C-alpha cells in the first residue's frame, strides 16, 4: 500500500516567531486606512460692519436643510442627480446645528442684536422680527463651485410674513478644507442679504 508523505512538523516556537515578525512589520508600515478629517463652519462676517439702529430681538428658525445633508459625511454633487458621500472627510457636529449657530452669529455681528431667540419659542415671546430659512442646496457642484440656495422669509413679532425671497450664492471650491471655508462664506453671504432686508424693514 502506498503511504502519503508526511508533512514536516513546524515547531510552535518557530511559528509564533514568524507571526510576531509579520505583526511587527505591519506596525512599522502604519495603518493602511486613510485617517478621517473633521471640519466645522465658522462665522465669516466683519462685526465692525454692523450699522447703527435700534437693538433688535430676533427669532431665528426654523432653519431646514435637505435630508441628504443630515449626515456626518461631507457631501458633493458629482452629477445633477448623483451625490458622493466622503467617508474620510466629515463634519465635527451635525451640519444643521452648525449652520444655525453660524447664521445666528453672523446676523448678530451684522445687526448688533440685543438677543437671538431660537425656534421653537413660546407663543407671545417678545421679539422684533423672526427669520425662517429653508436651504435647498449647500454642497460642491459638478462645476467645482460650492452653492448655497435657499428660500427665506422675515416675519413680524406676531408671525405675519413681511417679505420672502429666494437666494443663490456660489463660491470657488476645492479641497474639503476649501469647501468648508467656502460654505462658511456662503452662510455669511446669506446672512448679509437677510440683515440688509431686516434693516430696510426696520427703517422704511
């Protein structure tokens, strides 16, 4: 009867040494996965540009964004109907909360407000005006530009709509850091337009 040749027996110590050597080499090469970067939007207006006028109490909200932006990954539009979610470049906080905070800060810088009341507020809360913003786009476009498109309205202290408009702004984009900076500037552009309309209403 033919007998199958037996395989050589590898001592356990040799096997462990080989495994430890391979593991050490992988540590020297470093992690193979790309490190994740985190970004936030920041205020982009000059506080010294605030015009003279009475101190306003401003109700801000609701401020809405498309649901596809309600995620930690940075979003880019690669085609008119196609989005790309960047796994390795993310927001350091929910984008909606970040936009709301920056918008409030920019409006305060532009108008020198007495205070900002965040939506929702109690019925009868005293305020000079209220501002609602519905953002439809806030992401890099296939052209490479970053776009902010929004519809916004200003109401009086009782909730009656005084004016409503549609706005569209673009800024040059690039790297994730440049896109985040461009988006900060775009929120500043929107804040400037809203602040100008508020002062025109307050000083007819």
